[in-house]
């Protein structure tokens, strides 16, 4: 669900749009609402929702028929290897009426909670949505052999953060559960594209910036307030393992940097290259 409020831009009264949308509709929508022009013709995956949202939009502007896809590629149990996409993994095919989740089919109008699988009653719909999925997969798989590098260019982004969830290759730790347990990320790498030459400071942290802990520190459990936190939060009280980190090593291409990690009072390892 998304709420938009912009009185001067024509979004000055309640106007609901219940059609099928996706996050990639936002860019073409904002381009039209702001009367922007693209420097060159661009074919977006999404559509502009402006005609359905502005105050004077016609009641005849009904939701367009479209088919959208959701594909979750998160892999928290094993390494991501080269980062190749996995076909048929945690996907959904959506239309204004139907939701196909794997091999299950739901009528989203009559069953918004998706509790009753009716795939056996509508084999033709399942077949049609499966064909749509196969065609969509062929389209996205074509770019699967290409890495999507992190762009290093202060003019575009002054700070780039690469977490273990972004690493490719062998073993990686995927969550703060793994981090607290002291699991190590080995034989892993990230792809970067340094567009702008210059001197850059590289910082290496074990814990997130917000907790402000040294790399060798023991992470404490957070306090559970029964007035705020549900008892389920106890599940997140993962035990923490203290590590003895003495050195950090960074390899960029054929150049390797190795440096002593500062003592406990330091919050990160830092190197200027």
C-alpha cells in the first residue's frame, strides 16, 4: 500500500487506485506528475499511474490489464556462488484477478487472504500464467551472465556500502544472527566499477554502524520491554561470540593490502587507497 499527497501537483483529494501496481511504476509516475522529459526515449518496465491519481482523473480510467511477477532470490542457507538466478524459486505471477504462487492459484477478488488453492478447478488459467512466467524468465535470464557492479563515483554517490548480503562466491553470512554467532565469510568477493579516479577511504566493520561496536566486541542482547516488544522478540536474542580479529586484508585486482586491526577502542578498520 502506498499513500501519495501532493496538493500542488493535483493530488489534493482522496483518490483510490486498486489496480495492480509495482515499485517500478513510481519512476514513470513521478516523471509525468512533474512534467519532466527524458533526454532520450526510454522504455520503462512500469507504467505511469498519474492518470488514475490526479484530482480531475476520469472515472472511466479503469485499471489496465497487466501481468506482473515477483521473484525472491534471497539465499540465506548457502553461498550464492556466482550469483546466478534460480528459476522457479519463490515466485508469484499476478494479474488483476489471479495470483499464482508456485503451483497454487488464488482468486484475489474472492480470496484476498490466499487461503483456498483453486488450481485444480482452473487448469487453463494455470497454464496461461505458466507460459507468461516462462516468457518473462527468458527475458530476465538474458542478462544473468552480466555482473551488476557497485559504481564508485562520488559525483553519483558519496558513500557506497557493501554488506555480506551483497557478496558473491563461497560462504557468506547472511544475517545478524550469523554475525553474532561469529560465522566467517570466506572465498567471497564483490564487483566494483571505479568510474572516478581518486583517493578513497575504505572502512571495514563487523557490526552495523548504528550499534557503534568495535570489531572484537561482544554484542549485548537488547533489552525487551514488555510494553513495546512482543514475546516473539526473544527469538532475536541470538547469543554473541567474541572474535579475536588481528588483521584485515583487502584485495583489489592483483593488489593486496594487509593491515593490523586497531585495538578494541576502535570501531572499524580504515584504509586510505
